[in-house]
C-alpha cells in the first residue's frame, strides 16, 4: 500500500490544528492514504442522476379544501375531559426519561 508524503500529512494536521510527533506522522501516512482510497471507491460508484427513476405506483391524492370550521364550545369540551387543572387538560405522560 502506498503512503502519503510527510508534507501532505503535516498539511492535513495543520488544517486540523493538531500537532503530531514523528510516530503519529508515520501512522497517519498509511491511515490517510487508506481513507483517501476508500473515498475514491465511493466516487467511482455510478450515480443515477443520468436516469429518471419512476415509481411503479401512481399516487392520486385528493386533498380537501382548507376551510375554517366552527370552534368547539369550551364548556362542552371540558365536560368530556376526565382530568383537568384550571383551564388545562391533563394527559398521561407518553415519554419515559
């Protein structure tokens, strides 16, 4: 496996604002080259921007008109509420911490 040059590793270290000793430089020469090879493999994967992907399902969604409705009567609503505190409706806790 090839290695990156010492200067390339130091350049990356400078961009990352880290100091490397000689042992780390040698270690990263191999690791960064492997990482760059993996990135090249990903770049070589054929993307599908050239072709239009069409789904085999046709969606004919019909949406209703957005119209303002009548407000619910507060007193009638509060009659059907099992637990309340003041003007607030109490509901059971749904999330566990």
